[in-house]
């Protein structure tokens, strides 16, 4: 898809704004919008940072009960998330309410359109510039001085409105495609779990005699498989560190739930701890071994991976270390069993806590599994591994397609709000057709 360029340009004075159309102005943002600071006197429509989807300007409904006094905003104001601006949380208010937390509330002046301002602040260039002007290391924030001084391109108001309407329409098309791709990813995940669940609870042979497992989540299982608690086929089930390790000058990997995924362990992105802390955690049983299965028990429950060849590392209390008895239980089979619906449903029934869900080791010890002979375990792993890999490859390809759509969306927004494409003719044609 291509769009016409504006017929004439001038130097915008800022690299990414160079070539603004002659009829456009370039002003500090504070000349186009005023900062609203009045505190709300009542709670009618609270909006917090978690209610705004990054990079899209969309509102997300949550059940959270927000505390604190917010800044009162009106319909037509623009909420800009000043905390961690790289998240690009910008929202054009559709109704009056209260901005709870770290927001700059902007009220567009007569020369400025709220939706145009929103799209401008959602550009990658604006996000990068404002992110580079933050103060504070752990909780970086954008000051009003930095935001108010941001160079804002300003077309005539009618063109701002046309550009915003154009972007509403075009980004909606892209967003619809993204949602389709996300649904496909979910279907691939469901297919993957179905493949795993059937193989590790029913086996590979369609004519194998079955028996009632006596466990609601397992149903019928092959007659020669053992139904028992997972703990009975394991040497050790323990969790990681219940202390905060020293991280200043850390060299050894300290892995938590966030570092574990189906792809393995993210050693590059994990925290690191000092030799003294590492030695203490090794002595207290927080160091996994080759072939152990890591099982997440805090936050995201039930995420698993098998420890393979890896640097020496220790784990946080959010992970459970499961060490199977190598004579009767294959690590890869145990990993698949833990991913199966039968185990995940049992685990879900034991989870406690709403804000931060947790699974205790004591409850994991109650989980029942079903176990074929070792030779059959390995055959199951070998048989379904190619299917799982194929589904994973499809998911990666879909994710790459989503990334390209987001790049297209960002480029379109940037081009429109800087005058690189001319939407006036398009809007005029639509008006005439109407």
C-alpha cells in the first residue's frame, strides 16, 4: 500500500522532522497542549497505567481497585504515562475521569487535535526522544519540562483531524490482522497441549487396553501404566532461594520464573549473584543439576523446562526443582507430563492467592501422574518431539509476521504525523463519496 507525499517540504529543524510541509508549524508541545494538575474530588472513572495498552492508545478494562487521589481529566484530554516512557502508554480520553498514578494529563489547545497529539506521542521517534530525557534509574520518569519542550509538528487543525481519521482507519485494519495472528498462535498452543496431553496420558497405540485411573483429571489410561503421585518417582522436590541474594558485582546466574519458558532458560537476561551468595545457595540445595525439571510456582504457575547443558546457576524460590529417579522416570517425559492438561488442572486447583498466585511445594507433592515403563516414556518423547517442533516453528513464523505488522503500523503513524504522506486527497474523496 502506498500513499501520496505532500507536494512541498521544508527543513523541520529536527532530524526525524526534516521535510515538514510548508503549511505546518513546529512548536514545543506546551504550545499545543496545557498540563492539567487539578486533583479529582470524586472517583467516577479511574484510569491507571495498567489500563492502557502500550503503543496502541487503547483502554484495557481491569478489576483492580486503585488507591490514591488522581488528576481529574475531561473527554478530549490526552493521558501520557510518564513512568517508563518506553512503554508508550498514551490514551485519548473519551469521557471524564481520574488519572491514577504517573501521568501527565494534557489538554489540547484550540490549535491541536487530541487524536493527532496521541498518534504523535505514540511514534517510535517520540518514545525514543522522551525516553532519553528521563530522570531516575529504577523508576525513570519524563518531566513536564522535557515533555513540554518536545518538538511537535502542527498541521492546520483540519489536516490534523484528517490525519487522525486516516490513522484510525488504517491502524484498525492492521490491528485486526494482528488479532487474527494472535488467535492463530493460541490455536497452535492448544494444538501443542492436545498433542502432549494425549501422548503422555493415553500412549501412542490406539488399540492398547485401557483402565480407569481413578483420578478425575486422568480418566482412562493404559492398563500397564502406573498411576501414582509424581513425588514417588523423584529423588528430590525442593524450591529455590528464600533470601535475596547479593547482586552487586554478581557473576553467577540467579534464575527465576521470568527466565524460564518453553524455549529453555534465559541465562543472558537473568540476574547474577556474587560468589559468596552462590556458594551459600549451592550448599542449601538451590542449584539444579543436569536432567532436573524446573517448575514455576509463583506468578505464572506451571511453566516448566528441563535443565540441559548450562552454566552453573542457582534458582529463586519461585521455581521448584524436581529431580526424577533416572531409573524409572525420564526427564523429558516428566517435563511433558507437567505440561499436560491432566497435571495443569490439578495444579490450578491447588493455587492460592489472587494478586500473586502461588503453588506450595506441599500441594505439588499431591499431584498425581501416570507413568509408562521407561522404554515407552522415551518412545513417546521421541515420537511427539517432531510434532512439537513443527508447531513451535509455525508459532515463530506467526510471531515474526506480527512483528512486521507492528513495524508497518509504527512507520505509517510516523509518516502521517510528519507529513511524509498526504491524506488530504483520500479524505476529500471519501467526503465526496459520502
